[in-house]
C-alpha cells in the first residue's frame, strides 16, 4: 500500500509528464504548473488538448488535498522538484536536505521559545522548502513570512509550494542582495548561495565587498540579512565549512563581531556530503541590541548522523539544556 507521500508524488509526477509534453516545457516548469492545477482543482493551461485535460481533471479529482498533512504535501512536492532539479540548467540550486531543514526548524523553535509571533525572512528562498519546513514546525506562534528569489522558475515553485500548504508567504522575484521591501525579521533562515556575486556595482554598497575582483555572495547575504533583522533577532545560516578560512574571512569576522553575537556553530555530519570541501554547518547569530548578551559559552558541536536516533536525541537534550541555561525557560 502506497504511503500518502508516495500517492501524492505519483500524482505530481504523472500529471507533470503530461503537461511537459503538452506545453513543451521542462519537467520542473511542468511541476509548477501541475501544482497550481492541484491547488485550483482544475486544468488552467488553455493549450492542453481536450483529451489530456479530461485525463488530468480525473487524476486531480481522485486526490483530496485536505486529507493530507502539510508535511506530506511538502515532501511529495519536494520529491517532484528534486527529480526536476536533476535536469535543470542551474546546478548551484541544491535543495536543502530534509533532515537539515527539520533540524533548523527545531533550532528556530528552541531559540524563539518566548515569542508569540514571528516575522520570518528567507532572502534566498529557492522553492521555499526550508521556509515551509520551519513554518510547519512552529508550535502555536503567529507568523508572517517573506521569501526572496531571483530565479523565475524557483519562485513559481515556491509560490505553488506555499499555496498547497496554505502558508501565506509574501514572495519577491528579485535579487536578494538588492534593497528589499520587507518588514524587519525576528528570524532569518537561509541556505546561503555560495560563490561569487556577479554585480560589482551593487556589491559596492556593502561593507563586505571585495577590495578587488568579485565579492562572495554568501558574505553579502550575511550582511544583507543582518540589515533586515530586528535588534535581538536570530539568524540561522547554512554555511560552507570554509567560510572562515577564505581570503576574505578576516573582514567577515570583524563585521559579525560589530553587528552580532555568535550563538552557535553546529557542524553537519561529513557523511552527508560528497567531499569534505562541500561540507556545511549551521551558523546561529543574534543581532546586537539592548538586552542581547553573548552566551557564556557558544553552542559548538559536531552533529551525529541524523539516522543515528539515539545520538541525535542525546545531542538535542544537550542543546535544550544549553538554551535553558542561556535563555531561561
């Protein structure tokens, strides 16, 4: 018997293939189109032949979306997106692994224990997988969320993903390093786009611009995120482990010291990555403000494999104790 996630994925996959053929588009674009159809319970594309439109409508009507949880919808949609990513022309768009998104959700919950309402920003939202995972796991809080993404196909997928899960996310199709029209955030989550930023003129506005040549996009995103965070707000970044050993690291370190307090650095298991060079960590900052103090001791740890449930539980107990000690109940 197929699981709910498998059933939904099959729907997204089979209907996307029909639309890919009919619309002469990529599989990934077809996933966005079919996701929108599922949300509306209809075939919105006028170009689809009558016979296939009937086939699609039948498949859509066989699935009642309200019977699925947000996490089932998110996971099924993510599987279809991952399939499409393999043939997509932008290899730097790697989706945040599920276990990592879930762990970041746990951290956001723990660090914002005392908040009743949160404004959340992801300045490089991609398909909104990380952001919707966090939203799905926030317990009993009112939320307002913003996502920014320059890629047209990814922002459409983010929009469909949010709709299917009934999350009201304000999405902006723009360069996340241009001025943003968003409220200041209590929480920033971001899987940092790593690499050089091509627009020298825009980079020149930033403190962390390179003196010569191109600036690092991941450095600029850290700076941009801090500007759009409230005093005392938290930032959860997925960073490359090489962040503080690059040629521009000293400047980054100085900038962070001036504007933020380092709360933690959690190294992800190396087994998650193809090479040690590709390895990443979760970097937790708090923007400086009136009542913000540095922790007595920052939260530093190497995370065990996520599949090792016993070791993960022990690690989460340690993190819970650290947060209770540092932040109070």
